[in-house]
C-alpha cells in the first residue's frame, strides 16, 4: 500500500520523473535519428508536452487528470509514425513506439498514486 503522505510531497514521485525523462528523450531524439519535418516536429511537440505534464504532476502530485493526459500523449506518440507517415524512418519510428508505450505505462502506473495523493490532500491538490 502506498504511503499517502509520501505521494503528496512534490518532486518525489518516480513515475513522474520517468515521464519527464521520456519526454526529454523524445524531444531530443531528432538530434540522433534520421527524420523528416513531420517526424521531427511531432517528436519535439509531443516530447515537450510529455515532459511538461510530468513536471506539472511532480509540482502538484494530486492532479489526477495529469496522468490521464500523459496516457493520451503516450498513445498519440505511439500512433504518430502511422498518422504522420514517417514509418520509413526506422530510428525515429521505433523511438516513437517505445517512448509512447513507456509513457502510457508510466501514466497508468502513476494514476493510482495521483488518486491517493488527491484523496490525502482532501481533494484540493491541483485545484485553484
């Protein structure tokens, strides 16, 4: 069972740190893989969004919706090689598939932790 007080402390949750790292790797991946414009900008934008959402979840641990957004971003990254037509670039396609899948897994794993933090904070975490 997760310790509720530990889940409420900002900047301590490993799931969210993983999301930040995954986002940064995706964001920077066009530097070391062959891409076209569609692949490059897809990875830059989705990577930045994944990293920023991970940072937001770290700063305010009770944002349950942030983990849902993370899952959606992971799915978008996973399907982007087909949707944006860059499956011909193996390196960036595999990067999209792997980081997309890992982002979904990290978001899904962090969801119950975010829910516990939300409950432990009286439902006020992430609300202004």
